[in-house]
C-alpha cells in the first residue's frame, strides 16, 4: 500500500512517527518498573542482559531504517521520505545511548575503571564503543546550524561515517553472538545492511559511468 506523499508532508506526520519511535523505549521502561516493583517480570531470568540486548537490537533496527530512507525515496520517487531521515538517525543514537547505559549501569555498576578495563579486554565491546564514539559527532551535528557551520560538503563527508558505523555495529553483534554460536539474527541484519550499502555503491558506480560517458565521447570526437 503506497502512502500518499501529501500525508507524509502533513505537520502531524513527524509527531506520529516520533511517538512510534518511542514505543519500544516506553515498553522497556514500563516492564522494567514492573519487574522492580515485583508486579510482573517479562524481562526473563536476567533482566539486565535482556535490557542490554533489547536496546542493542533497537539500535540496529533504527540503523537499518535510517539507511533505508534514501533507497526507498529513490525507488518510490517520494522525496517527502527524506523529512524523517534525520529523526530516525537521532533515534539510532538515542537507543545506542540506552544500550551503553544499560551495559554501564546494570552490568558494570557505573564503575568507570572496570568499564575501561572491560572495553580494552573484550574486542566486541571495544568495537561497539568505537561505533558509539563515531556516532556521537553525527548526532551532535544533526541540525541546520551545524550544516551551515561545517558547510554542506564537509557535513556530508562527516555523515558518511554512518557506513563505517554500520559495519562496526554488525561486527559488534557478530562477536557478541559468537560465544553461543547463534548467528541467525546476525545474518538477517548483515544481509539488510549489505543490501542497503550495496545499493549506494551501485548508485555511485552508476553516476561515475554516466560522468565518464560524455568525457569518452568528447575524446573520441
């Protein structure tokens, strides 16, 4: 079912999507409070591990959604989709911060020294932390004044780090699941991200060929 472009341009569209993006957080927060109060525990035998993994999963999901906006806009020819890309990108950062805070608080008790040792000792945590560090300047410059301050070209170059971050995120997830030889979910996310990044490579090569075409014809003439 095709969403009418006019509907995407409606002022309420962003509000609706913003609320929808917060629903996973609301669900996790509600169930955490329920578990703490002893009313119900849907977080399993190890609530801390559940929250760390759940926030990590939602980080990857929003990363896939963010990367999917440009290809969808191109395929559907609906420019209005780009209105939501920045918001989705900020939700990637929101959920990765929750992921980091869940690990730092529930797993490490906010002990900075222990966290630093753990990051240095375990490669999958080091890779995940590197992805978080690289994502931070992207989130910090996701507003119009930052674009003007940096200049469009430098801003676009900086935000290409999302491709590196995507690869680091998949590697982090892969190493995390390697201990239990559980790669089913990793394969799904890796496939989605590979397709979305592969589409960009294909578009880049296509544009390069189109630019080279006139040059070759002029040389032949």
